[in-house]
C-alpha cells in the first residue's frame, strides 16, 4: 500500500510540473528574482567532425547550470536539414527524465519540444561544469547545412524553491556543415600498350579491365616519370603534379561495364630515352 501511495505521489507531482510548464510557457518568460539566470545550453556534433549526407548522425545537447539548482528544463527548437524524423534520447546519467516530447514537421525540418525534470521529484539539478543532457539522432538530407534554432521565448528553466518562476536559458543556436558521401574506390587492372616509340616521342594506350560485378562509373590512371610534359592525350585529359601524371577520361569514356575491357585512351610524351616506359602505373575506379 505504501508503495502504491508513493508511486501515485510521484505521478501526480510530475503532472503538476507538466501542467505548470504548459501554462507558464504560453506567457512571456519571467526570470527568477527578476533577473536572467546564467544557465547555458549548447549543442555540438557528437563526432566533432562534419556531418555526412544520408548517414545517421548525432547532435549532443549539453548544459551548465553554473551552480544554480534547477527544477526542470523546457526546450523548444527547430532542426533543419534532416531527411529523417529526429529522435531525442536522454542521458540516463544526467539525473533527468523526459516527461513530455513532441516532434512536428515544419518548413525545411522539424520542431522539437521537450520537458525535462529531475528523476527524483524535489531533487534539484546542479552543475559547475558542462554535462550532456542527451542526443538528437538525425540523417542529413544532403550536402549543405544542418541548423538548430532555439525558441528563446519558450526555452526556459525553473529554479528550485523559486515558486516555479521561469528563467530564460542562454540557449545557443548552431549550424553544422554537411559533406557529401565519399564514393568507394577500388583498384582496376591496367596495362600500357606501346603505340609508338620514336627517338623523341613515346605514345602509349591504356587498357583497363573491370573485373568486378558492378559497372564502373568513373576511373583514373596514374603513372610516374621524370620525362618532359605530355604533348598530347586522347580520350581524356592529363594533369601533372611534379613527376606524377593523372589521366582523367572524358565523359564518354568514363563508364566501364562489368567484366569488360576499356581502351581507346592514351597519351604521347617527349622523351630522350628510346627504351622509355612510365613506372608505377595504376588505376582506380568508382
């Protein structure tokens, strides 16, 4: 019987706090003791790197109460640039629990509303350093930017023993760069077939073989030589960096079907060596 009464007490107390958050958050925010608190709330990409297009990612929410004891936190923010419905998960070690969560679609993203209260009713939340509130899981919709914008009028907190007076949060908006997926590359067998070798000019043709089960949509050939610059390339163009040459096929020559050969591309280069042949020739495909 005592257990049932205790459970009902905590349930009713949570409902009371929830109701007060709803009613007060519709009004202009009121700071405790007529002053704005210095409670900070920010975000960061969990991996500390740029987000990747169409790859599941996480944004961490963290806060620092600067020794102030909180009764609860209400967050309302808009997340743009995600193709999936964002999902918030609380840090179970934060001492908080989620008593309300709402995710609504808006133009270009989603509006997320959260109410967080201490796991034990009556216990305040206090910190002197930043700690993690939780994470938002999302999938960036494409290369560009993912942004998070807090509704300053409704992102609030209550201080313990303040009569449930609301105080503003120093909630910091943020944006994160989204990079495109890097295509997977693989090695492609290639040989160089000699087409001409005069005293001052060497000409060679690339012959590639796609030994994979999938078509190649693009490829590159590299070789090394200390000879003079290429004087002509056919079926594509040639780039040089020091003694490394990279052959880039033209658009019509990029595709190599599975289990097929590709030729009709090559180059001519000036040389003073009658027995000239490029070294360390290799190819990669996408």
